[in-house]
């Protein structure tokens, strides 16, 4: 009951308005979360103790503490000052895919499917397939798509490599052999982005014109191009072989790269060969996400396909939040973000979230 002379505020302060979980609510503030929830058509009909905004933060916190019991595309991070993020004015991105074990329920099994072992048996858990685009310089995942195991990586990638995705004229996209498809290549190139993708060693690539740096012009085509009257696509090919590894007696296999940069003076072959290995930064990103943030051999807890999607997006957004914090620290100290430890940064964020000043109600 109010004391004499006390004026009751027009709106009762609610628990959800006071929640703060450090770096998560800093990067994903209330107004952003509310806007995304509204765009998704998931705004609650009544004010509850756990409204939609708090549920979003709860999902993010669960992804941050994924080892414990119980869509908006992320923004690029790299700026012109970010060390290791650029090549000749292009922001270097990479695309790759992975699979995540999900809870063994009939709904997940039906929605996602299970891989088979070499003996033809099915594995213990269903799996969701994830394809993502990441900045090589910051390891920030900036776009992603997921689907059932039977949906191939190139199919999921097609949803990421259009005009409404992360690509554009200032991007150079790296990709491994499984993504080389003439139709997908043209779709990605139509965004204005430059491409540098590895292709199979035995791919048939006619030499149309050779250059002094050892690269040459060639063409690629989809199987249906001739029937549809589509002309082959011009590409430039860079071939090289890595030095012999003393621990491996076999001769190393040659690498063959395709690029949309047809003029060798804009991107010499030796530079592209060295640049392509930035693609392995994506493997480090997956290790951060699956081994350290989620935990090794941890199965996603969600028991329905809808909740699996929610949990995966939570993991991706938390990873992006941590990488944002690391990127700002690297800029402040004029360092390459690769010099900072993801594991130590993750521990710092977890400690901040669990301190009284970060997660409790204000006095």
C-alpha cells in the first residue's frame, strides 16, 4: 500500500524490463528483440512474467551455458581497420557446412533424419544440417541456413548466396569443392561478389588463354545449360601444389581454384593461392561453436524441430555476440582478432553473466 503522499507510477515496473545479461542484452537490446519478434508475428497477446523478449534472451543464455541444465541476420563486424579481414579492398568471407546432433525424438527423427554408418546402420541421434557464411578475419557468422540431413549443402547455400544475403560488390567469397556448381556459381556472382572456390582435381577445364602468372582462362557449365541454351561461364583457374609434408610420404594433391577475377593484375595467382587457405578459418569457427561454446559431443536438448531451430539460432547469435566483443577488443589494441582467445573470451562472458551486477535486479 502506498505511503501518504506517495504517487504510484502509472506503469508497474516489471521483472522483464530490468533483466540484463551483459554482452547479450548489449548487442541484442530490447528494442531490437521486440522489433524482430514483431516481424516474426510472435508478439505476446498479454503481458506476462516471461514475455517474448525475455524468452529470446533466455534462449541466448541457454546457448551461452549449453552444458548446463536448464531471425535477424547477424551484421558483418570487420571495419577497414580490422587486421586480416580484407584482400585488396574485398571483405573476405567463407561458406561451409556442418551437422549437429539433436535429441532422439520421433519428431526430430522424422524432420531431420539420421546419417548411416559405414556398416549401413543408423547413428544414435538425428542430425540437423547447417550451412553458414562467416568473415574470415573476425570468425563472425553473418548468415546461416539449416535443414534436414537429406538436403545437401549446395541446396541450403542457394538460400544464402542471393541478392538479399551477405554477398555484394565488396565481398570475396571462399568455398571448398562441394559447393562448385555452375548454377550456384552464377547465382553468387550475380550479387557482384568475387568468388574463389576450389574445384575437383579431375574437373575438365579447357585452357582458353594463359597468363604470365601461371593462371589461365577457362569455362564451366551446368549439366542442363546446353539444353536450356545457357552459355558457359568464364572463369580463371589457378593451379598449385603444396610442399611435401615430411610426415606424409605420398605426394600432395594439386589444388585447382576457380575465380571470377579474370584479370591477373587485380589478383595474381600466387596471392590467390595464399588467400584461399583463409578458408580454414571457418573450421576454427566451427570448432569454437561446436567444441567450446556448445561443448564436445553435446547433443542439442530441444525435442521438436521448431525448438531445434530456435536453439541453433541462439547458438549462432551468442557466438556472434562473443566475436563482437573480441573484435572491439582487437580494434582497441590494434591487434588481429586471431590473436585473441575465444575460449578465454567465452569464460569472461559467462562470468559476467552470472555476477550479481549483470543478472540480478537493481537495488
